[in-house]
C-alpha cells in the first residue's frame, strides 16, 4: 500500500476542485433530504433504524435507495 503523502502536494487542486465541489454539494444535499424525509416519516417507515444505517453507510447510493424504495415501504400501506 502506498502511504507516501507527498504525492498529494503534487496534485493541481485548482483543476480538480471545480469538479469535486459540485459532486460534494450534491451528495450532501441528497443525504440531507433523505435524513429529513426519514425523520418526518419515522412512524410510517418500516424499520427506520435500518434505513438510517443504509443512508449513512452507503454514502450516495444509500439515500437514493431510501428515496426510491424506502419511501414506498410504509407500515400497513398508510399514506400521509
């Protein structure tokens, strides 16, 4: 495994940051929306703790899975 941190100083961050920042903002926005929705639907969603773990541990894929699949899986098919 390469543990030489000096290669990080050789990266042209000015070129990379304009690409990374929008992706990071989109990721944080998606995470916030999924957590906000889960919090407000915690009484309706089956197994909210498991969905919380999925959202937090699977990074970008977790919030997408919750927003696409988890919101449809309501207890007793109740809708607000």
